[in-house]
């Protein structure tokens, strides 16, 4: 057990970062903007939604109907439709329909044929291969059903959470066209040698084409701000189960720190028979976070952790479908308050983590298993693991993220093995982050609190409100916890 306490106070102030390699074969088409929209309850007699509908109204995606007049408390099924022409020259490519998040249970059709489903998780990104469903050079119809009914098959669970249940296509959506072979993602790991400011790099490249066994990768690393190239090399890679490992050393690295948040871009070009088929880019920072005794160190420097948290959905005009400028304003205010730590109660928009990276703010990101249910059924445990997968795979390279949270305030659980399995599942990614279980009654459960299973005892501080009579009790409670942790 690492002996440090992070205390989270209630403050109502409320990945992978992928860039199109359009110089090569990777192309993107945004599908944000005007979509046709209708609530199913308003057209109960209509049963041909996947064949198209002319009624309803135009809305602008990202969108949620739960911030609009007369539909604020409508929880159920709604329909979206977008018609778009797909370029003729995309024929033969691998085309994916990519959603940053849809809240919550989703079924997608393309030209009347089902493309895929995504359910139980409304804050994680997903995509479908729709190559065979498209009409190239012609108009295509994309139909999306969304259901935000409170559910016992989702996390968050039923109505047991304290943030908006905003339904809709709440984050950006796009088409992504790839030539084969193409990079799916790249996990950036490293080991820093502080004696000479170097880093041994380990890049795990995941391919969309696991059938390909041998490939060349051109690797280019640049400083993000200056765009100065600091590393360039071609690797002959073997691919096993769609995964390659690239190892090399970077010299004279600049470390990411909340005072100096240095960032790098990693570009990976897939090369087969001398031809570049794909160019994938992710952004990362190099830093070391560890705990020694009761101190958290960033790059071997002991740091204080003044913090505040921001909850999306608090802006009445937008709800969970926040535009980028709202996130920018929130992060600016966190930085202006000289905070170095924040927390996300669910998987926030990936652009938010980009901003935290750029401003130098540490963060814990969690899956939304909050208070209920007390025990997870096997089905919900599988869903929790899937949410952990989607969270870590998207956000692996954000230097701002120092911890993954597997639950929050679920202190009625009698099966500690559920926590142990979720913690182990998160640690299997070898991401270099802590894994935590957040509590709110640790001072009354010093021998049995779930948070003690994680890397850091974490506590939501409600002293003087729900717990105790006065904030003056806080030091004594902290002393109790610290003595237990030591």
C-alpha cells in the first residue's frame, strides 16, 4: 500500500489523440452539424425508422434533447438521421463510422442495414466498420437510435447518480477512411534515466489488420509546440495478433510538469513494399509519478496537490453536449486557481484531457460505478471491464492522467474480489498509472474500506456536511486515516 492520501472536496464548479494523416491515405469527414431528430414517443405509430423519416426537426450534433424546452425530463428512445455523400475514391478502403460518445444505448444503421450496437456505456468512444454498407459517390443514410432510459444494465446504474442523464449524440462523430494496412492505436511507454535526461521508449503499435505479419514503420517524433523533429527512424516490425513493439532511446528529453508541460507528437507511417499506406499521430508527454512514504513525487520532486473538480453538464444551454470553448474556460479557471489536480467522475470528452495536458494539470479518470449497485452482477462486472478498456485505450498517452478509478463511494460491497479483479484488469495495461477505489467513509471503516485495496487511499471529504458537525473535525479524521495507511 502506498501511504498517501488524496482528499477530494465537493466543489460544484461544475487517448489517444488522433490527427488525420491526410497527406497519405487517412482521411476524415466530420458528421457534426445538422441531423434530423425525433423522439420516438411523438411518432409511436411509425415503424420504419431505419428506412428514413422526413418528419421531426433539424438539430445540431453534438446534441442532447434534455436541455430543451418541454423535453428536459424525457428519458427514452430518440432517433437521429444524417444523409451524406461518401467520396467515390473511398471505395476499397476501410471506412469506419466513429462516435466520440453517444448517451447511452445505441443501435446504428447505414442505408437500412444494421452496422452495430453499443450499450451500457454512454461516455466512451466506439466505431464500426461500414465499408460494405456504403454507396460510394452517392448519398448515404445514417440512422441512429439512442435510448437513455434508466437501466439496471448500465453504468451509471438506474437513477443512482448525481449528474445529468442527458441523452443524444453528445460528442463529435465522423467518418474515417483508411487504406490497408493501417494503425489502430499506439501506446507510448518509457523509462526515464534522470542522470542523463534520456528515455528508453517502448511503443506498442496496434494494427487494424492483424492478418499482416510483417511491416515497416517510419517513426517520427517532434516537439509539439516547436514542431522540431527530435527522432526519426524506420523499423522492420513483426506483428503478432495485430501488435508490434518498437524500442529505441530518446536523448535530451524535456519532461512534462505542471509548470512546464512539454509535449511530443509521435507519427507512425505504415510502409508496405515501399508504399506509405497510413499515417497515424498521437501526442504524449514524458514524466514520472510515484509515491514514497506519504509523499507524491513528480519527476522526483515532492509536490503539493491543491485541486478542484469540474463536472460537465453544468452549463444549462449545452448540458453534456458541451462545445470545446466551455471545456477551455473550465480548464483556464482551474489553472488560474493554481490547482495542479482535478478529477473526472466518468470518462470525459477526450478534448478535455488534451487541454489538461497542455496546461499541466494532473487528473484521475474514473468509470461511472457510483454508489450503486453494491455488488456487480457478472454482466455488470464485464461491462465495468469493458468501460475500463475503452477508457484506457482511448486515454493511454495523456501525461495528465496519473490514476484510473474503478469505482466511487461504493461502500456497501461485500465482495472485495470484484474490486481486486477490476484493479488487476486496469493494471494489466501496464500504463504506469495508479489504480484507485474512491471512498467516503474510510475513517469509520479503517479495517475494511474498499479504498485500501487500491494504490492510494482516497476519500471524498464531506466533513461538516454529511459527516460530522464541523470542518474542524477534518484534521482528526485525516490523522486516523494516515495512521491506518502507515
